C-alpha cells in the first residue's frame, strides 16, 4: 500500500484499526492505549484487565498484523 499524504496514512490506520478490532479486540485496545493514551504496556494490560504476559502476546500480534496490513501484505488470521 503506497501512501502519499499524511491524510491517506491516517485513513489507512483507521481502517486497519477497525479490522484489527475484529481480528484481535484486546490487541486493538492495547494499541489504542499505548499509542493514543501514552500508557506503558504494563499500564495498558492493567487497564484491559489481562495479565502482562497475555498483553505481551496480544501486543506482538497486533504490531505484526498492523505492519503487514499497512505494508500491503495479507495479514494472517489469528
């Protein structure tokens, strides 16, 4: 996916986040809390009431999924 402007990047990110919610709701919530609220992973895990190790797994999956989506690769279902 080639993005030319910041507006296109924001739209792509919004679309990706909507799809990620369907794929991994906890991972999507962790992304929101970390990037948009500025929480640490520990704080985000506590906020969504999951153990830190569970948050680690969801965080890793969400990051990889978003990267694949935004780079135009086909994300693999969880």
